[in-house]
């Protein structure tokens, strides 16, 4: 069974969720590699980061054959935002005040609404 056939055989939500997680993971890895390259000048991190973003683009294009552009993109962005905020807070010790946490939760909630709303409508 080829990859496109596998994607179309899964339930719609699982397909979308899987695409979102893979896209966010690739983007997250690329972002961390870019940070390492910017901080340390590591050419290896630069090359692996470029490869990560090439794979991300190819997977994004392939995922759009079976999913809606807006839903996949929004889910990818929400997952990426959560990961990067957590890395900033836990690894780089960026202080985030209570009002910023509230804003983050509100924005993520609204973005989740945008992602999940298409599943509430009857096709």
C-alpha cells in the first residue's frame, strides 16, 4: 500500500491530526536547528535544518491532497506554537508572566476552535 493510499484509508480526523503532528515536528526540529546554527555557527545544524524544511515542504504538499489547507496549516501552527513556547520556558528560561499565559491560552483556544469547527458541520 503506497503512502497516499494509506492516508486516504484512515479516518479524516486521524489523517489531519497525523499531518499536523508531522508538520509541527519537522518545523520544530528545523527551528531548533536554526537556533543552534545562529548561536554556534554549526554547519551541520544548518544542513540538517535545510533538509528538515525541504522534507516539511514535500510532506505539506502531499498532505494537501487529502486534507484542507486551512485546517492542516492551523493545526500545524498551533502545535508548533505550543512546542516553541514550552522550549523557550523550560530550556531557555524565558520568563512568561501570568497575563501572557492567559493570552496564550485564549489564542490557542480560539485557534483550536478554528481547527475543530469543520468537524462539527455535517458534510
